[in-house]
């Protein structure tokens, strides 16, 4: 009888351990998925773009999974969610889908919500799901901005908002089942997480579960640099073992890009050039990200915009794996010489000291300007650094250890260096360029990255790399009884070779022989009536310079140990022998486009001087608005100014004054659409249709709890204003604006309560 009880006790203990290790002293099981530099994790969203649309069924997710190329499946997990209005209905929807996915053995991550507290799934429900379904490899948390500053700051745990306590609960429970928690935050969310005092208990819990927490920098905001730098710092500080980036075409639409050189309301998510996905992936790869999340399901292999997948996403992911582009932490730590330590934050105003350095949209961005450069802050969000000379500067938590700080040559606290030039001078003492030219160039670990730095402007840029692995040339292909025999010449410095194959003219090259010792390879699978092309690379000590030009949207990731493909040999059914031919080495010969500003092109010569003068006045309006100089702004208006609602000069004065009194980080986006000029060289009046977007940021809401709330005017869909200019006191000034510029109705719409029926629009009195 005693023996029977002992066996029962052992069995019960084992079951409890398998169900979560809840007994005191039970060891947390290892992560159920492999995630590291040589085995990255790809998270693919399955949710529709419209959040009101029903989530895909389990069978639909299974079909999508089965259509994913087999070579990528070992690295991939499907993200699933439910959109039901009721929390219990969402749980039932997920359970129904998971029953199907479990049977099909499809690996999934369940999105639990996060940004909207009433819609999140509870810790208990999350624990129930991961305990029940082995197909669940992790859970996802989204849209936590860490932007709440509770007034009670005496105890961080008491000050923690409900979402923070919910996240803390997940961090305590989910790792007990060997599952990851992917926490995705956009914009300045991660810098806030590092700096906010109330996040301290969560930071400590993240560090405690470093192997299970996968923080992801969201990809849709204009604050790309700050998010990447914060997670690089979290990783180098040892608080997490792996981290990631999210890539999405929503970045392009949120940036208000309409096409290269054209700004305004975006035509739709499909407008983004597919190649920008490469830049998003490479941004993460060059600083050690091992997790890549793709939020736009239509851009993937089973979506309506599959060209994004075929042209950019799939090739970039294959490069991560085949070329082993992701550096290990020790390589990034060795490369990184300078860091920035964030200031601790207890209230919204405190965070401004950090923003002053780390963001050029909401603040001066001194570090961003000094390290990477910025084109037009506010109007052109920066996705790609304008220079790779200073590598990336990690942002460290105020809680970073002294051991971490001592690894860097310098780690000044945010807000202590006076200018962007001071940052450039500090960085310049620790870094030397990895190449020459106007393109972004950075070498790290096994990879060299060369990126065109313009996000939305056509421009060709040069690069020169002084010593790169020399390509294999002189490739030959022969049809023999055993198949197509591909051969290449002997070189003293070659160690091993790889062979790539292209089955169709427009398909990409696929690695077919990853480790070839000799100088030939036989393709026994090519039919006598089929065509194919072959290329060979070498792991080699042979070196040569590599230079060229990259145009808009061209991004290169090159191996520093494996030679690039510079030659290809093609053989068809009528050929028994072929020699390799050289490929174009990234020489861009497109003509330089006209500048996006000013837009006097196409006007008769007699009108161009007037157009250029008015364009300069619009620039003056931008400059005055951005320094909040009310008198200089009003100098751009005539004293008899009137808008289409009949409001005049004093109305415009008070509206601008109201804005300057309440908002910081003022920016003006601008682009001339078209001119309307009367005949003759000296018109008395000129009309111009101007796309414009005046933006600002409220340091805090009326409760004093949330910071950096963005606002903008005009709030029309097109953002276009027809401005009538006339000469007044020797200068061109705005006499009329249709619709009003500015409009109190637009500006005051941000001051209303959520239940207020007041809406933006024409500022007219409604009886």
C-alpha cells in the first residue's frame, strides 16, 4: 500500500511539472522553439487588415502553412488571433482553430491583445491554452506603449497600470511551459519601457526570464531608430537573449508617402516598393535581431499582394539563413563602442530629456542627427541611416549595470551632450568607415550591408568596399551522360564552394549544393529538354575591391567570407556546352530626377521667378512654424487675410498662438501640387494648391498621465489647401486660404472628450 502511494505521488509530481512546473523548485523547461543568430524565428501574421473582419479559420491557417516553402518552415510560426467582440467568444474561436491546428501540427503563436485593455485575453485563459495545446509555441502581446505615468510613484508596483500588471502575470506564468512571449511595441514604446520608473518590476521579470521573452520593435511608426536602438541596448545589457523587428508595408502609408518624390495621403498599403522590406529586415540583421515578424498578411505568400513576398521578403529571409547574416552578440558588442544611457522618468515632462537626443520627430534628435543624419525631420521618417560610419548606438536602461556600462568607450546620459556635432565628434573618436561612398555601408560579423539611404526620393549613391571575397569566374557547364556538369577554375585561396541554380529566367537563384570540396558539381536532375542557370560562390581568402552604384530601393547584403555571385552560366536543350557570363555589378545608370521642391517645373519661363519666390515664402512659413515664432508666421499673411468661412487675420493669429501654447515639436510637411497664374510676367495674384500637414505633440494629456500625443491640421483627407498669394508691402503673402489655414475646428478637435460629438471640419457656427 505504501509503495502504491509513492508511485502515485511520483506520477502526480511529474504531471504537475509537465503542466507548468508550478511546484516550488521545479525547473523551467527549455524554450520549445530554437531561436538564435544561425536559426532565426519568423513570425507570420494571419489576421486580415480590417480588424472587424473575422479571423481565418483553422483550416485556412493550415492551408496557408502548407503553401509556405518547405525550406522556411523550420524557422516559422504562424500568428493567430480572434476578433470577436466578446472575450469569451474570442476564447471559443481560438479553441476551435487550435483544435484543427493541433491535429495538423502547425506551430502557432496566439496574440493575446494588449493595447486595448477590455479586449485582452486574461493570464488564466493564456495559461489554459498553452497548457492544452502543444502546437502553441508562444504568445504575443501588442501595442503596449508604456506611455502611462501614474501619479502615485512611491512604489512602482502600486503605480503600475492594469496593462502592466497583466503583462507581469504573463511573464510569471507563460515561461513555466517553455513558451515564448513576443512583446511588440511601436514608436517610442521600448525607450519608454527602459526609462519609465513604473516599468522596473517588469524589467526585472523580463531579465529573470531572458530566454523566453522576445521583444519586437514595431515597424509602422516614424520612430524606427529609437525602437531598434532600445532593443539593441536591452540585448547587449543581457536582459533578453534574443530580440526582433517587425516589418510591414504600413510603415510606408503611415509615413504619408505616395511614391518616390511624392508626399501626401497614401493610396493604400500596396503602394510601398517591395524592396523596402529588405531594408527593414537588414536593419534588424545588422544589429543582431534573430526574430522577424511580418504584420501585413496580404504581403505574404498567400496574400493579395504576393509580389512583396516574391520580390523582397522571401529572398531576404533566405539570405539570413544561407549567408548567415545575423551577427552573434559578442560580435555586436565588440563593434559597438558608444551607447546612450536613458534618464529615469516619473512623469511625462521627464521623458523630454530623452527625446531631445533619441528622436528627431518629437524632439531635436541630437543623437540621431549626430550619429546617422536626418533629411527632413517630420516630413521624411528615417528608415535607413544616412551613414553607416558610426554603426548603431544602443539605448541603455537607467538600470543598466556598471559592468555593461564599462564595456563601452563612452555611454553618456541622454540630455548631457549639448549638440548633434558633439555626438558626431564623440562617435568619430571610436569608429572608422567600413567603406567609401555616399551609400550606407556597415560591416559586422560575417556580413557587409550596402543600402541606398533615401526612403522616398530618387537618388543614386556610390559605394566602394576595399577588400571583399573575390567572386568565382570562368564557370562552364556541359551536358554529359550523368547530367549537367558545372566546373570552375582552381584558386589557391579557396576553401569550399556553393552552387546555386535558377530553373526559370525570372526565378531567383536557389542554393542546391551548400558544401562542395572539389571544383565541379553534377546536376543529375535537369531533364534533356529543360533549361537552367548556375552560379558558384567560394569560401575564400582571395580578395578584391568591390564598387558600384545603388539606386533608390537597392539594398545589398554581402557575405564577408563567401564571395558574391558575379557570373552565371546558362544551358538549354540545344546546348551541350556553355561558358559563364558576367552579371551587372550594381551600376545604376538612371538619370537623376527633378527635385521634389520647389515645384516650378513645367511653368513658362516668365512665371518661374514668381513661383520660386513664393516657394521660398512657403519655406519661410515652415521655418517660422517649426521654431514657434508667431510674429514670423503671421508675416506670411496679409492683414486683410480671409478664409473661405470668412474668418480673418486675428483668427489666424489666435489659432497659431493656441497651437504654440499647447504643442511642441512643431513640424510642417509641404509639397506644391499645382500653380494657377494669370498671363504675363508680373501677376498681381497667384494661387497654389499646396499639400501641407502641420504637426505637433502634446507633452501630456489633460490628466497628466500620457505623453507625446500627436496632433495635426488640416484634418481633411487630402491635406491640400488652395492658397492665394498677393504682393503686400513688397513681399508675397497669403491673402486667402481654402479651406481655412489654420482652422480652430481642426485644432480644438484634439481637446474634446471621447464622448463629445464635436468633429473637425469647417469652422462655422451651427445653429
